[in-house]
């Protein structure tokens, strides 16, 4: 499957002022079947919604909005995550969706560099 990991400045987290500009929040969109499905862990209240048909160039749309976008391929997990903890923030939630095991990656900019 294809996924887009999208970074921007619109986070409202208490630590946002300390985070790198342009990388204060992260969300992802996964291409599944005939649609792009958005997963946005907003302030602990995740939003999951269909945002576009699969042929739509969603990466270009987000870039035109001024967001930084990483396009990646993901596969269904074949084994459970063994790391006992994950950060309960936007980065931890997106890492869980895309299946990334990187326990020391805790900020959006670190995730951007890792990808």
C-alpha cells in the first residue's frame, strides 16, 4: 500500500512552540482499495475519513497547501510491535499506522528525517 506522511505547523500541542517550524504536527493518508483514507491524531481525538479517490494526486494537493510530504510504501504488519511503550502523540500514532518501529523518534521532524 502507499501512504503519505504529512507534516505542518498547525498543531495545538503544549510543546508546539518548542518544535521545529513546519514540523509541529504530523498525520497520514493511506491508499486502501479505491480511496485515500486520512488518519489525523488531532489533540488525542483521532479523525479517520475518506478524503479522495485512489487516482487523486493527494501529495500534490498537500504540497500546494505548503505542507511537507513523504510518500512511502507500507505493508501489513506480520508481527506485533515488541517495544512496550509508544509516545501517545501524533508521531506515535502515525508510526503505529505506517508500521514504523523507531522508539527514539518522538517529534515530527525526527520522523521526517527518519523517513
